[in-house]
């Protein structure tokens, strides 16, 4: 059975169905049902996945697409792709449920009503593309998804966003297109120079040997991914886009779309251009560390909830990129797990912030105060999401941040130490935000806040359950991720560290 | 020196299910938090039951441990793989960890029971018990963990519980601010602990105690010194030692049972635990040990000075806690000769300080939550049980002969004296200050003239609060003699931390002991003249330079503000400005120079479709051009 094609086809067909039904309510319900079907299908697929199999890309499907240029419709998943697809398909139903009223024009200070059906159809189209981008095993197909994903997101920000939505949407699009064009040039150059007559990723590994060529091609790919992720200093589009996007779209933008950037670095930069990756490692690590500290400091100074969350993400993307380029087993696995965990913790922050904004009609932190007293469940869940964002042990982000830091420390101790100061800054931005919004005397404007309703609880509960479960028991995810990361690193051929004092009976546990 | 014994894997008996100690209170917290208002009526009983059950498991594990020969008294209990290849969840049941477990669940149970009464009027009592349960679970994980990563989970878990409980009355801005401050200052310490763990991992390729401690001697001295100092940084944060002490005084914003349990008896002693547990590293890093003793002595004096000037009874006790933990740090830095005294003092302090804090809470309970001792006075006749138990705690902490504090503190002073005369005499001086500030507290509260507010009607607290006080004061009387005489506790701890080459002999009337007693007496008499015999003004007089210095917490906050907060605020403002104008401005400007897009971005309503189309067209042109080129090759 063509599992991955089915996974993509279901939401696309679903989107068509959603745009055809009569009532808005039915459209929402249908969209939710479709996304749940995709979730179940992915669960079945994941159950059949064998992390230790010799076959690297499982559930592979390869068909010729443009035979003349060796372009294929090639899909397949390894452990890294699988967990990111899982992240996407878990988030989509949650986002659909959370966005139930986003296009209705209800809520305090809400933008006017717009087409509900289009919004949910776009969400489903986006879901298909997110699956496609992670499943692509053909570099050209990856590029196509990489660019095509922009379109639904562009419309979700530009049509359904806040007051500055047009500015934000255009800025988002221009930045992404700029990066995309560089990548396109590099993709084509890769094809031409490799002279393999194919865009299939596995066949292109090791095809470019010349160091100078590697560096140029690396630059093309890397800049595209650095804009996408985004890494400092390519980040300024993200706060605008995330702040203007409706909360649900912001979750998918920051939680999944941005991960395509860091995923691309791990998958394509490292494996296609290993020598160039090693050459540029110092540069990338410096950019990452700057981003970690810089994003956190700027986050502390924000006055808008959504912009604050966006800046925390810039800091977190720094951790992920550092983990990718540290090229150790721990850091690589940590970075991959971080991509997943960040999706859940930042996703819940954005969604709960969305619930607050829906009630109050403002995203200014100063417009809140003492919410805990009137809406304790809302405040409590917001705190848990925040604590995950500051990597509290026992919550999922800790595992990944710890692995990234310890893995980086193995061979780059100084950057790792500087990055670790990020844990202090994270406590400042999260807890200060919580203090300003949730504690103190209850502000007049929030006195009548209702607590989370049933729908909202169903949105938040699965996210928090995942955050806590992975926090205490990350093994199932790591068992899938580790072999894939090891495979990647073996392509790059890096020496793993050995402890200074090795146990005579053999190091490690 | 006799070394600790090897850790033996173990999976049967009570110890095999010792994880229940952690899981039961964790379950309690989960039920209480998730069940909502339904459980408001009986939630506190569930909270108490879970801690009591945990105490029963701890006692049973302790009995099982005692039943084993000494060289088998270190049992490793494997639980599950946490981060495969790096860290597993597992517990270590040995004399050190079980001592802590008994203290945490024993004193913890009493404080839970007391809280039923203390929090009876609070609408959020259920949430309070949930957080207390969460704290007990995290603290037990901290002390029972068999590796540094699991320890760290407990370490930050207690930090979370502390944050939640300091800010329990978070509608008060001061409580919310204090909670945040505690967490952030602790994170500075956690930064040190994290780097220490990283270094341990890269040095030994493991984070498990059983793997790393036997290899400590093979690592370079520089590495071990670094690890020691980094662990100390972590310990300073958690245990409110200089220079990370500033959060503890503010932490008194939390309800008093919290101050007793977390900020006196258990959590703040975690730093001492960390250093004693990591003894194998410190013993090969004498420089780090020296720094530990210096930090300990500096803090024991600073805490005593602060405690001498506070009129807020809880802050006075908080200063005292800093000071007493300073004693423990001093002993922990000395090495195997000091470990047993550090932990013994930690345990007796857990009893008498919980006793004092709960006594203070009982006074506040009867005085409309008044904390200013200048509005107390003459309370002895109206709350006799509280007063008598408080005075027992007081006598214990100042080291009145034969009470608990006498044995454990004297043990530390004698050991310090043998180790280094300067440190020893400074510790004696600290004991004198303790005599002063604690006597001052007792005189101002229970004796002298009544200085009550007009609406104050002091009364004795209910039995649910006084019975824990009585039990704690019994411990405050006898525990010290029981632990110290005949080196009972030192021998018990030996399988975990080793023994010194020479066993100390406790003798009454040594020079240091007599000097200590004399100074304590001087302090107490001085306090009597100023606060017992003389009238205490209801409004604090201005006082000397030294008084102001002490009242302002030795300018610790002012220092933090000048050195860290203000520059931090400027940096933040600059970074935000730079990000809006600098980076973004540069990119927008660059775009303007290249394609005039900036103008379009500003005129947001028009133009974006054109630029979008233009870009797509450009992209398409590149694709077509390239493909044609390839096609023609």
C-alpha cells in the first residue's frame, strides 16, 4: 500500500470536500474528522516502522515525474522524517479544534468574518504539504514542497491575520522566496555538477567531492534553511508573521514549517556537503549561540505575547541548529527531538495565548493581570507550557535541550557553556511574562474572563500530556531517532568523543 | 580513611519498591490538581495520607537496610531507561539517602498535618496540598537518584515546587515577584550544576554515581576542581549561600508551613547533600574544598548578622537558616571528618528549625498574620504550648548543653577547629551571634510588654497544629545526643561516605566548646538587656550603620540590582531597539536598494501581489534557463 501518498491524498481530498460542503459548521467538523483520519493512518504507519531496519527510507515510493531531468516523485521516511511527520499530524487536529472560531469574526476585537471553509481547507492542504516536505527523498520534490508550503501559509496570514497582516504576509513571503531562490539555484547546480542524471537524494550523497563546489552549494542550501528556521540574523520576518498570524496558523508556522529549515540542515547540508559542513561549522555554531542569547534577550523586552513567543523560538532554533552542527550523536538526536518538542511546547503557548487574546481582544501583555484568580486552569496550563519552554526537567524540552548541550559540550565546550546561560534567560522571559499576565491583583478588563471551556480543554490536554510523557519517558522517540541520526553522522564521518577517563570495563553505561 | 562501599544492584524486598516513596506523593499531587473543586472537602487528607504512606515506605526501607551487613548497605534500584546510552532512572538506597528520606517524609508529614489547621481558611487549600505533595516527590527523587541527571530532575522539581509555593498567594505582587526571583537565582546555580554534569559526562562517559565516583582519582586535578566549584555554584543557589543568598529572605512571602518545610528543613539543605554525595570529587580537589569551607563560614556569619536586625519574625528565622546551612557547608567542605556532622546538624536543624517556623506560624495564626515582632510581646501566657515548644527549639539552636544543637553544632566547630583555626574561631563567633539573635526573637515575642495591634486577640492554635510542634520539639531535645554520642551516626553513614582515619571523641568542656558556650551566654544576656529588660519601641529606631547594613540584607539586593538588573534592563532595551531598527532596518533597507521593495512594504495595501508575481516569474526564469542549459548539454 502506498502509505505516504495516501497520507498526503487524504487531506488534499478532504480539503476539496471541506470547500464544497454547505455549512461552515459541517466544514469544520469534516476538517477535524479528516485530520483525525490522517492521525490514525500515521499511527498505523508508525507502528510498522522498523527503526533498526537496514533499509534507510521505509515505505518508499519512487515514480518518474520528469524523466528527462531525472526528477522523481520519491517519498520515504527514516526516523527523523517520521517523528516530524508525526509532529505535524498530531498538531493539525489540535490546531483545527483550537481555530474553531478564528474565522467566524466572533471574539473580542476579532477581525471581520471571512470564509470559514477556505480557512479549514487551507489547513488541510498545508497538512499534506508538511507531510510531503518531510517525506521527499527527491531533492527537487523537496524543493517543490518547500516553496509550495508558502502559499497556504501566505493566505492564512494575509487573509485571516491581525491588523498588520498584509505587511507580515508579504515580508514572510519575500524572505522565504529569497531563500528559496538561492536553494533552487543550488539544487539545479547540484544536479548539473553531480552528473548523476537524477535528483534522488540517496544517489546524490557523496556526488560532490570538490571542496569549493561543496562550499558554494552548501551556502545556497544553508541560507535558504537559515531563513526558514530562522537563524539569527535572518529572523526578523518571524516575529511579524507569528504575531499577525491567527494563533493556529502561528502554531503550524513556528511549530512545523520552521522545522523544515533545521530538518534541511540535518538532512541535506550535512549529508550532501559533509566537508563544507565541517568547514562552516564554526560559523554556524557562532550564529546559533548568538541567536540563543540574542533571541532570549529580545524576548525579555517584548510587550506583545505573540512576539515574545516568536523570539523565544528564535532562541530555541539556535539550540537546534547548534545541535545539528555539533555533529555528535547526542547533539544530533537532541536537535531532532528538540524539533518535535518545540512544536508541542511553543504550540501550546501560542494556542493558549490565542485563547487569551480571543477573550481580551489584545495581545499586549500590559492589558492583562491577575488572570490566575479568575481562570486558574487557563493560567495553570499556560504555566506548564511556559515551563516546558524554559526546559524544566520532567517536561519534554528539557530532554532535548540537555542532549543538545551535553552533545555540543563533548567537542565544543565553550559555545555550549555560553549557550547554557540561555537557561537563565529563559527563566526570566517565561516567568516575567507569567508574572505580568497571571499574577497580582485582577485587572478590571479580565474580571469576567471565563476559564477554559470543554473544547479548549481538549485542545490543551493532549499537548500537555505529550509534554509530560516525553519529559519522563523520551525513550520511544529516541529509539526511532537515534539510528537515523547515527546513519546521518556516519555519512558525514565525524569522530565521536571519548571520555577523558574511560572505565576499564568499557566506557558508557 | 575507610572508603564507601560498592553499590549493589537490588530488586527485591521493600527496597525493590522504594520508588513508591516518590510515586505516592506524585500521584497525590496529580489527583489533587486534576480533580478540581470536587475534592476540596477531603483533598488535604489525601495529601497527608500520601506523605504518611511515603514515610512508611521510607521506614520499611530503612529497617531493611539496617538488617544488612555494612558492606552491603548500598543498594541500587534500577527503574527504566531515561535517555538511552546516557542516563537511566534508578534509585540509590544507602545510609545517606535514607537519612534524608526519613527527614523529608517524617518532618514533611508533620508539616502536612499542621497545614490542615494553618490553611483551614484558605479557599485554595487543595492546591496547597497538591504543591506540597509535588515538593515531597521531587525532593525524594533528588536525594534517592543514583545519577546526576535524575538528581537534576529532582533538583529543578523542588525549585518548581518552591516557586509555586512562594507565589501561592500570587494575587500579592510581592509574593509573585519573590517566587520569580527565587526561581531565577536558583537557575544561576543550576547553570553551574548543568556544566558540572556535562564535565562529568565528558570526563567519565557516564553520569551514574556507581560509575563515576570510583574513577574520581584518575581524572586531572584541574577537571575535578572545576567540577567541584561548579557543583558548589549549584549548591549555593539551592542552599542560599553567598553569593546566591538573596532569594531566601524574599521567599518568606510563602505560607509559613512552606517556609518550615522547604525553606528551612529540607530543600535548602539540598546543596549540602550535593556536596556530601559528591565527596569523591571534592576529596581529590582540595582547592574546591577550601572554597566550600570559605563560602560556608562567610554565609554563617552573614546570615547571623542579617538575622540580628530583622523585626519580621520569619525573615529573622530565614537569616538564621542561611547561617545554620553555612555551618553544614563548612563541615561538608572539610571532608570525611565533617560529613557526618554536616548531615547530623542538617537533621537536627530540620527538626528545630521546622519547630521554630511552625511556632512562628502558630503565633501569626493567633495574631492576625502579624509578622512584626515589635507588635508582639508578652505572648507567653496566652499561647503556652507554642511558647514552650518554641523555647525548646530556641535552646536547641543556640546549642544549650545536652539539647540537639549542642551536639551537632559543637561537632562542626570542633572539627573545623582541628582543620583550620581561623575557620574554627569564626564559627565560634557565629554561635555567639546565634545566641544573640535567637534570644532577641524569644524576648521580643513571648516576654516583655504587650505591644499588640488593637484588633489582635491572640489565642493558642488548635491541636492539629500544636501536636506537630510537640513532636518536633521532642526531636529538638534528644536527636542530637542520639546521633552524636558514640559516633553512632558517623558509623551508620560510613558505607555511603566513608570514615575519617581517626574517630572523633566527644568531650564536654573542650576549649572551643567552652568558648562557644561563653559567647552564646554573652549574646543572650546582651539580648536580654536590650529586648527583655528594656522596652522595645513599636517602630524600629534608625539604628547604627551596622544595623542598617544588616536590615538591608548586607546590600545583597542593591548589589544585584546595580551589577545585574540595571545593566540587564539596558541591554534588553538596546537589543529590542537594535532588532527593530538595526537588523530589520538593515534588511528592509537592503531590499529597498536592491528592488525597491521597502517602499512597497510600507505601502502595505498595494504592490505585494506584483512583487510576489515578480519573484515567481524570476524563479521560473531561472528554472527554465537552467533546465534548457542542462538539456542542451
